[in-house]
């Protein structure tokens, strides 16, 4: 593919990102692109900085390594820009290009496709918690990164948004689904039963929206490694022996810890009280994500007249009101 020119707006944004890196002592610049650029010209603007370039396809990154840029090929193409950016960060950590606790400046097309117009300063420690490179690599071998990313994506959205203005708590159990299902039983109606596998795959944005509605019902989602939701509204009955959790975590979190200890599955919980997302592996919390913000609740404006104004007698004609 023919490299795109280094447009003036992008050049200004990239220079802004470099300046921000120097001021805030940022570890790397992450650039989400839709096609190849003049990589050598790009590197000249940040000769001493770590620059990671991410794209949907390898051909969009052709020649980037020749300019000493680091590259990440995303595993998904039909996804929103924030999903791609999140995946680029996770893959960069998994490939040991950056550390889980570092900070990065990200450039991406936030408003108009194929036109880089947005800059964000991201503190990975706020999103990855105690997750280490080794942990993430182990997760990647057991559950495909794209599946795990899709589950985390919908879990964070549930934790942040709730449903219809109300907080929602739920749980996803991902991978090793046959063994997991032996420790589960339905709590009644299973809303995903009878649908084809394509119509139950959590990698689809349409399916994730449907799961947000189902999350209001009691029970857990059981998700196969390929992203297929095998069952919903399931009661997870797993022993919690040799499991230690922080005080204040309820039955949902104990069940998640227990099933992740008894199987090779990954359990993801959403706390109803706080919206916090926790990822469990081998009975322990290895990832904690706090929601960016809870939705604002609007109320109708209520006005009450002061009691003195509504009950005090009005002065008689010819008298004046006291000051």
C-alpha cells in the first residue's frame, strides 16, 4: 500500500503528544492507524521515544519496523475505536512492549475515520490493576485475547452504565465451559437457549448489547473460549475451599473465585454496589477495573415555597411588612 502523507493536522497533534510525553514523563506513544504512513518522517518527530503503531491488518504497518517503530496487529476489525484502542493497549502489555503500570499517550481517529484527531493520556495502572505481563500471557494462552477483551468490554459498560438508571451486578465465566457447566444449574429461563452460535457470540456488538439487557436477571453467563455464550442465568455452585477474598465481597465474588479455582476458566464479576469489574484466575483477583463514571441521574426540578412565605398572614391594608 502507498504510504499516506504526513498531514499538517496530524503533525501538530503528534508534536503535541511528544510534548505531553516530555512534560508528564510518559513511557510511550500509541498510535492507532487506518493505513500506512511515512514512518521515517514520523520517527523524526520522536527520535528518542518509544512509539507503538497499531492497525487492523499487517499491510497497514508495512515498513514501520524499518523506522524502528514497534507494531501491534489487532485481532478484530469490526469494532469501535475505543475497543480497538483498549485491545492495542492489552496486546502491547502482553507482548511486553510496555509495562502494566506505565502511562501512554494515545492518538487515534475519535470523530472521523481515517483522520487522526484525538489525543488521550492514559494511566494503565488505573485500568490494569495488579495485572502482570506473565498473568496476561497466561490468560492469552487459555482464553483468546479477543474473547477476553469482549467480555471485559461489556462488563465495564455494565458496571459504568447499569441499566435504565439502575446499577446492575453480574458474572461471566469464560473458557473451559464444559467443566464449568457441570458445576452450574439454570435458575429458570435461559434466554440464550435455542439461538445459533453466531447469534450468541460475544464478539458481536449486537450480542453484547443484548447481554446488557439479560444481565439484569439473576445468574451468570457461561462463555466458551471462542466467544459463544453457552448459557445464561446460571447458578454457579463451586467449592470455595482455599479461597481468600477481601472483606465486603459477596456471594457472586466467592462463586467467581471458586469456579476459577476448580477449573481453568476465567471469571469476571461486576459489582452492583460500585460497578467495579474484577477478573479471577485460580481463585485470585488478578485484575480490577473501576468504572470511569456512573451515569448522572436527572430529577425533575422541585420548588417548595418557604414556610414563612406560605403560612405567615399577609399585612392588613395600610400596614407594612416587617423587615
